[in-house]
C-alpha cells in the first residue's frame, strides 16, 4: 500500500499559519513606496536584537554577506588565517577567502559535529586572526571553550549562526557570545524570509556602525564614502516578512524539539546494529550537550550505507536530504589548497550523514511514518549507549 509522502520541509504549511500577517506586511511596504533601509528594516533590526538579547542588529543581504562583513570589519585580510570547521556549508569558507585570508580547517567533535575546541587550540598560529564557530544543524558550539582560546591568543571569535535561530547556550540565546554573529534568513531556515536575507548581531556598537557603513557602499551619509564598501542591504519587504514571522519562531522551534524528542526516543535504541553485508546500520543519532538547547534546524543521523538508507526511506514515502555531501576542502573551488593530514583522516564521515524530515510542519502521523521506516531499516540493533540528554524545551 502506497503511503502519503513525508516532505523533508514544507514551507506551504508554515506560511499558511501566518499568511494574513505576511500579506499585511507586504502591502504595507508597497503602500509606503520605501524599499531600501527604511522603517521596516529598522523595526526588524530592533526586534531581532531584542530577541537575541544583544545590543545591535544590522540587516544585510544574506548570510554569506553577514559573515564576510564581520570579517572585513575586524580587518581580516591577506596574510591572515581564520580557523573554520572542516564540515560546514561552503559559505563559511568563502567569507574568509573573500577577505583574502586563508581558511584553516579543524575537525569536529565526534558527538555534536561542531568544531572541536581541543583541536582548535593546536591550530592557532602567529597568523591566526579569528575563529569561526558554526552552530551546525542548530546545535550550539562550545563557545565558552572557544572564547577562552580566542582571549588567550588575542584573536577574535565569530559565530556563524545561520542554522541556530533561537538556540541557547547555558540559558542564553545565541547571538552575543562572540565579537559578532552572522545570520542567514534563507527561506528554509527556522526563521526564513521570502528570499535571500541576513543579519549581524553584536554587543560592540563601534563594530556595528562599521558594518552598517560597509553594507551601504561604505557610506553613512549619502554620497560620502568613508570606506570601500559593498552593496548588501536587507530590503524592506524581507524585513517586514521576518517581523511577521518572528512571533511564531519560539512555537515553531518547540514543535521541532518535539519531533527531535520523538525521533531520539525511537532511534537511540537502534544504534549499534551489526552491519551485515547489504544491510544498513544506524551509527549515531544527535547528541546534545547538557548546557545546550538546539534549534533543531536539522536532524542528522549517521548510517553505514547511506545510498541504501535513502532508497529505503524513499520507498516508504519519506523524503531525506544530505547536508553536506562534499566538504569545502574537497570542492573544485578550493582545488589549489593543500589538504591537511587531519582532513584526510578517519574523522571524515561526510558520506555517512543523512538528514531526516525536520520542521514544525510535521504532524504526528508523519513523524510515526518516519519512525516506522527507521525501525524497519535498522532492526536487530542492540541498546544504544549514546547519551541523548539535553533535548529540552526552548
């Protein structure tokens, strides 16, 4: 019997919940005939700063620009090194090279897939200017440990928070644990715009002012250009849409948490099955530190035979995805860069990672369908020793 498909992400369900607010926001901007750096951007910047518990928010064109502008404002440039995670979306690395600096790759913690502070400390050199902590899949990185390394070495800590909207580190929302945090509001994010959009959050007002100038052709006053800047401005319609969605974010994140809790309770006991020829073993489910509250942007498992798992889930009506199939260091864009020994080590398990459906759109029937398919695929497993504490209410 054919089952209804479980979509990996369904934005139509999401937008149906706030369709009236989105229509009102869009019409408000059109009626105002003000489309660039107007009242809607100012309002969202104020609301987002308040939500993140920081002093300043600066709306920009997208998440890559947010990270690039932070590094530019910190005077990262040619000859500098920036420590980056080995496993992340390529934008994290591109922001570094756009400044003329060199990305230095560091492997992840094996449980959380976030950058490993112990390895970061060994990667610092006299040329290191900054560390970028990516809160991968919505799970906060160990910013306390990374901040200590940064302070000890007189370098900057920067956050790539593109997947961490509403996540918490030791009870405090992500966004102000470093020199600055970069945000993406790509439509599929926990808080998504209706197109490309981004922001920077910081408690450093001088840094915020510099980023405001850099995003606007290097200008604070029309036709007066203090710096060689860029054109990266959050437009009014995207800001208005984000303001309409922001009141829903905590509820949407709580629903993501419930999905993750259901997945972990069902899948954790399946970890560790014997990997017989032709079979597919579940190697791990997400592990969250006790001090962290994940935004659950993604729910990523590790499997021994990913191609078989994808085919199996698909046959049972479950859409899956891969984040990210090729590491930045192995992309053609970085072909001229020499891989380090650790990048060729046993730590690379990118061919084992698989993302299951995750989002506030999932209903109980769909969650049960994913779980049933998982139990069938990973049957015969022993009890898992993985500690899944930390999946708490946001």
